[in-house]
C-alpha cells in the first residue's frame, strides 16, 4: 500500500506545486474515475482521500500563517547522550537504579522480577547506557554495575515464589510461562494454574490479537519462525481484515477499570514493553520533551488540557473532557452527520477567526449564540482546537513514537504498539482522544450519505493530530508525501480499532498482580519481623523492670537485718 500511496501522493504533490492543484479546482485526470463506487481490485486508496489530505494541509498552513502571532512558543529538546535513557528509567519507575539511591536498588527488585526476557533486556540496555554516561561525567556517587542489578534480580527470582513453586530466572525459560495469578492482588481477578505462554495447540487465527503473551515475545517468536508479511490498509473499509481479541472467560480489563496505584504500574510496564517491542523490531524509540513553553492560564484556544479541565471542573465537577470540545462536537451532530463532505469542507476563514474571539469572550459567561455557528464552521473550530493545543493531543513525549508505528512490519504489531501508546498518554489526553475517535466513528457510520469513508476521515484528521504546530510543515517534499501515507494509516487504525486500543493487555495485568502479591508478601514478612522485635523488646523491658523492682524493694527479712 505504501508504495502505491507514495506514487499517488507524489503525483498529487507535483500537481499542487506547479499550480495544477487548488482547493477550488476540479479534479484532474488523476482522479477522473468515480471515487465512491470502486471495486476491491482498484487502487488501495481513494484519490479523493489524498486530495482531502493535501487540501487539509493547505488549510492548516494558511491557518498557521494567519494566527502565527498568537501561537505560543514551544521548544522541543533533543536529549543529550544518556539523558534519554535516564529519563526513560524515571518514566519506567526505575529511577532508583541510578543516581544517589543507586546503592540501594532493592525497591525495584520486585518490579524487575516480574519482567519478561525482552523487557529485562530493554531495561538492561538503558541501565548500561546511563552507567557509562555517569562514569564519563565522573559523578561523585557510586555507579552500580548493571550485572549487579540483574544478578540481584536473578537471585531473588530463584528463591521460593509466593505460590510455593520455584521461580525461573530472567534469561532462562521464564518467558515460556505465564505465572499463577495471585488472589491477594488489588486487581481482584481469579487465579489460574501455571500454563505455557505459547500453547502447543493449533495456532490462533491471524486476525486474533493475543493479549496474554508479551507483544515483544511474540515478535521474537515470529522472527525466529517465519517473517509475516504485512497486510497494509486498503482505502475501502471492507477490504481491511477485522482484528479482534478472543473472548476470555475471566473478562477483559479496560482503561479506567483499575485503581490509580495499579494504573501507574501498568504505565511503567507499558513503556518497558513498547520499548522492548521497538528494540526487537529494530525501530528507534526517542522521546522528546517540551523544556520551555509559554502557555495561557485561561481561555479556550492555545490553553493546556489540564488548565482547561481545571476551569471546566469549577462549572461541571468531575468532567474529564473540555466543555468547549464537547460543545463543538454536539453542535456538529446537531447539524446532522449525513452532511456531505463533513470535516472535509472547511469553514470561512474570516468567520472562524471572529468565532474564536467571540467564544473566548462569551463561552464561560454562557452568552455565546451557538445557533449562529454553521456546521462546517464548527468542524473547523474543532480541528483548530486540536491543532492549537500547546502540546499535541498525542503528547510531545510520544508523538514520534506514534509516527513510528507506520514502520512496524505487521498490522498486528502496529495495533499492539498503538495499544501501549494509548495507555501511556496522560489521562486528559487519552480521554479527549477517546471522545474524538468515538465522534469520528459516528461520522464514518454515515458514510453512505456524507461520502466520508474511514480513509477520507483519516486523511482529513491525520494532519490535525500529527502536524504539531510547525513540526512537519517545513519538511522536504519526499518526506512529506511519504508521511502522508503513514500517518493516515495510523489515523485509520486509531478510528477503526479504538475499542481494542483501550484494552489493557492481560500479560501486563498479570505482571501488576504479581507485583502486588509480592509486595504484600514482603510487607507481611516485614510486619512479622517488626512484631517479633516488639515482643522481644517488651519481654526484655519487663525483665529489666522486674530486676529493678527486686533491687529497689528488698523483703522484710532484708530490712530487719539492715536495722539490726
């Protein structure tokens, strides 16, 4: 698909360069065929979809130029040597493996003991890099040897496990087994006996997404057996295989089902698993960070999601999605989702600018007249809101990781990576993204009337989510039209598989459960030790007190002899 799309986009891009492509111009020879009545053997993407992409990109560039003075300043820093890995370890909850607390990494031993082979390899690789960097910088504190850290982990895993069985060490055959589910966990899911991670029965359907086995471990198995050919997305929704999660009698854990303390552990494991998956597949995973950003502390546009939610929760306690975002979607739906070209046809630029100013002044006062907002204007405002967030909806840290999904070799691996990335998003970003994707799916559900297939919607929305302010707007032509195909494909997957992407993989749930059980076991052991010490101290005190009383209170015979 990517080769076909690349050629098609290049053709359209060249026509745009030489004045043959404008927003109001009729479709040229490239798109003479009927765009909405196509057979499955035709080109994998609608030419009209690609036209929609370039039109949307032109609209974004014009909007960016018109509002450039109002844009907030964002500086995205590329980490120095070792900083990336150090930040990664912090995000993974393993900051005590280096720095001033590196001499006592015991707190991370329980966490490390639950990792798969590929996860442990990902951690070890980052610890080695940080250790080398710290040695180069001649830090005063002692830098731990990575072999010592993982030796302690191995030693702890070889001890007796909570269920009374002997644990396997990392790097052996541990990755072939899924540990017994512990019943004392915060998660409260019933236990299972030790079972092979990769069953010896008939292989699962190629459309089944296995959530019980580490994604990185699955990738290793695929590389060792045979290389699975990627099944690229086709423009027609009907030609894309439908991937699904097989039913599990213990149920499915979704984002939002877990307590905050467990969700934090899930995020740590998701980052490690995502990194392990990218490592196995040879994809570079680099996190970025906004080190300097000027943001507004009030208003609607160019305001951080967290600030918006703080404002909104004063009016509607408990709201998790910005009120302006909800209202814009509501206004679009009031106009009817059957409107042809919905999301694709832009509103009038001058009117959009005036509406922005009026919304800023009247929205929270409740005096804004929504009846005056045309449907296409509301759609343009919605896209503008997404684009002008100070930090992208997909987050500064993981925007490149989302873009890199297009480089993964199989459709399953793309979905697995997106699943982990959705988990890693901040709550406000994730909740807002979910509301957006649900709305986009409702638009697609009316494609027979509005002529907006899932690929058309993906093409229109992709630049709004992935073109972060000036990022991507000044890239070279070759990179630009290749990126068009890639990010549209990612947008397509986000819309179509949103229910799957908001599921927490079972193997991660099991790892959190094991951490909770092991921590409880250690807490009980520490409590027993404390109680034993308290009993010993009390007994010792009582003996000392009795001896003191015996010495200070002699019997009557002793007193008699004393006076004689």
